[in-house]
C-alpha cells in the first residue's frame, strides 16, 4: 500500500527533540513547522483532519479501559493506551467520524515515555494479572509507524515484561520496522479483516486484503503472534461466500498455531455516526435496515441477522482454525449464549485470550 505522507507536519515547540519528533523530522520529506500553544491546524471534519500531522504532548492519562466495559456487554478486560488520535485512512463506517468530531486533527503524541511509565506502574501493581493492551482505538496502530518509529519504542518495552501483551491492530502492511525487533512472545500484531468486497468498497486508503495477509505472514515469520478481527461484519449480497473466502484465504496463508485470537463484531452506530454515514452512499443499506439500540446506546442491525452472521462465521472459523480463541466484541450475554453456547465471566474471557496470546 502507499505509505502515508502528510501535506504538512506541525510540531509543538518544546517537543521537537523527543524520539517521535526526531523520527518524523528525519523521515518527512517536507519541512516541518513549530508551534506554541494550540496547533494552528484549522480543520472542520475528521476527514479533513487526515491531511496534516500534528506532533504534540498528550495532556492527561494515556491508559483506559476499553468501552466494552459498559454494563450489559460481555467484556474481555482490554486496556487501551492512546498514542495517536485520528487516522490517515478513511473507512466509511469508522466511529472516529463522530467520536473525534470536536478534535479532528491527526495527532501523534510525543511523551511516549510518560505513557509507558503509566503502563509500567499499572502492570507492576498487579503481577498476578495478565494484561492485554492495545494502541488501536483512536487510530490505526501502524499507519503512522513509518514516520514516527513508535514500534521501536513499544516492542522492546513490552518484550521486557512478562504480564502484559501489546496488541498492534492495523489495516496496513506497515510492518517493516517490526521485523528487526524481538517481541519475545509479548506482542500480537492483528489485522482488521473483511470480505474483499467490503475492503474495496468501504476501506479507502487501507492495504488490500492480499497485502494484509502478506504482512501477517511476514510478522509471523519474525516471531510475532497474529490476530484477526472481523469487525464490522457487513451484510451484502453474497456475504456468506465473501466471508468464507476470506477465512479460507487466512487459513491458507497463516500458521494456525500462531493465531492469538479472532474477534467478531457488528456495526455499531452512535447517533453522530449514523449522521456521518448518511454521506457515505455505500453504507446506505444500514440506514434502511432494522436497527436496535444496544446496552451502550449504539444502534446495531437487528439481532436475528447478527446471530445468523456470527453463527456462520464461528462455524467456519472453528473448522479453519481449530482451538484458536474466538470472541464476540461488544455483545450482550444472550447473544454470546446463542452463538457460542456459553457466557464467560469477564475474568475467564480475559484469561482465555491472554493464554491465546502466550507462546
Ligand atoms: S483504519 Fe480504523 S481508525 Fe482508520 S479510518 Fe479505518 S476504521 Fe477508522
């Protein structure tokens, strides 16, 4: 895929000598501008914000619980550490279109040392726990890596810890920097996958399905475990054949023993995202479908369709990947019961996924 090159780079003046800023200055072909106070980037939408890159300190804490911790949804005790905000790619269904509407600039944070110190404090305080921590909530984990070199800070940090696994979740093939690093079993690189028709139609600027698979093969050969997320599952004419082909392609490309986990999820629409999606003609079918509100207030396609799609996927995934851990993302207990035949406690699910991540 084409590597992201921003139209402009703005760096907060006091941060110009941090590791992230130095990496970007060395790799960005244009000249960078320094700023004091608020970044002088005036963008009015999340799509507009994707063109320039701001490097700045993050004020406030970095680590937080994944929003699936909402009561009423089965949770896997996942933590997120946000080191960037917004993403250079442009998926039609992306929740950032609503979530970042008030802060749409594309930003990478420079005080990574403080973020890692915060992570270190939490995982040292609970040596009995196995943490799964991801960087792919408010951005893609690897899309900015060719510029920021962030993975060269993150992978050695997690490789040196025994009770925390880092998940780098991506729709790119930006894995070059990972290949020379030794994850020592503590880093999972995961890909958001979809049927090829959905990738082409809804995931602008991302790596193709084949490029993602090729990247998964490369990191697996370099000693990383891999994960896959079919989220959101999207109904389209011929979806069964489309998703079956995707699963078969992954099974043919990746060693199943290297799969840490596979998740399934459906499209979740906040009120603001539903508004944004109205401008995306390819997702028009969702707005015409029967939607129901979930425990988190977000609308989902009706349960009967979700159950049908999940059951189809689970059957295919189990046949293809054997005992690799599968989970449903942001679904309530009755959906788990009817699809998976069980409702694990949050703790049991977290332990199962942590075990899947362990070599
Ligand atoms: S890759 Fe992820 S974060 Fe980026 S636009 Fe797509 S859904 Fe949003």
